[in-house]
């Protein structure tokens, strides 16, 4: 029989295979067929020692130690007043204080944390900040930017339309001399 593609179909042959245990006399030893006395017994593993266990990761231990250290209480004194807070809260206050003093590393870390947690550092002042930046760009800077943009627009090769006939240069239309 032919199928729609014009090829002959072949029937899959199904054979009924019954697993018959060969008798000891009929059993043939060979590749993939070890002698009966060396075969694994039912319930016996081929690797009694098993695979070596991987050493436990130190990560959960370190995570637990860090959490405990950050949740430990510490007493802070501000003037005459004493406060008991966690070390994590004390660290955040210290980070904010360093940021306020102008520490560039604290600024980087604080801005990264604020972005990660979705905290607006300038609530209600976003438009004012954009206006301040726009005013900071002087007329001279605007002229430099305009000149830069103009130069880079003209430096790009022109776009070719599929409808336009190809232009030929005088060099392209002249026959090339053949070497003899």
C-alpha cells in the first residue's frame, strides 16, 4: 500500500515474546551475560558502599549566623536617650547617616537598596528634580548637543529605496581593463 506521499507503508511487526528462564544447562555466558554465581541477587545493590555523600553546604549555616547577628539587640545612646534596636536597624541608620555626610559608597548602596525595595527617595519632588536638571543644562551645552546630533545624522549613509533605480558612478560604468 502507498500513503499520500507516494511511499510504501511498512507494517510494524509485533512479536510475542515470552520471557522464559533458561535452565542452568541452557544459559550461555558472554558479553552482558555474567555467570549466575556473579549476578546480583534480588534486593542486592550493585554498589553496596553507594556514592559518596556530598559535603553539606555551608550556606545555610552562614545564613543562620547572619540572621542571628542582624537580629541581635544593641543599645544606642543619642544624647541622654537610650534606644534598644537590632543591629540591622542600627546598620541602616548608620548607612543613612553616612549618605547624609556625602559618602559616595553609602550613596551607591542606599540608592541600590531604595530601588530594590521600591522606595521613593524624593517623594513629591520628582518633577522638581527634572526641572532643576533641565535648567542646569546651559545654552552652550544645548548648542554642543545639537551640533553633535547634526554631525552624526549626516555621517550615516543614506537609505536606499527599492523603487529607486541604482545610481552608477562614472568609475562603475567604465569597462575594467583586463590583465593579459
